[in-house]
């Protein structure tokens, strides 16, 4: 995979300290390959906030690196205070990053 342009790009992205968990509501939550965040009780992380969409955002692991994507939410997903693009755009996560959905903040470590 590293011989392809996409593989080389993923290897560059994967450099740096790995993220292994996040904190939310004073709880430590281990990260898994794919996690959904939203109001829906079927989401991996349930955010009880009227500003959160049913399925608000997704965290996805790609080659030992985690990325976040807004799932077309009405009120947006914020990373370190900046709104991330919605749709098919993935944003790389780093240790210490803060994901904000409504009044809820999730911190990566």
C-alpha cells in the first residue's frame, strides 16, 4: 500500500503520537475502529443535548490514526473551536483535540 500515492499519504498522516481514548462526562472511553456520536440511543457515544443531531458525527480509525466527520448535522461539529466541514470530509484527530457537539465536549488523549 505504501507504493501508491494514497498509501504514502496515509503513512505521512499516521506519523505522530497515537490517540487511544477520549474523555466525555468525566468518563474515559476507549476508541474503537468506528464510533458514532449523537442523540440516538444506538450511537456509540450518546450526547443528551437538543443541539446534537440523532447521528451527529463519526470517528473512524484509518491505519492507526483517528479521523472525525460531521454527518450533515444542523448545528455543526467543532474541533478545537473551529467548525469542521460536513459531508464526506474527514479531519485528522490528535492527542488533546477537543470535539464539541452542542454543549458537550469530548477530549482525545
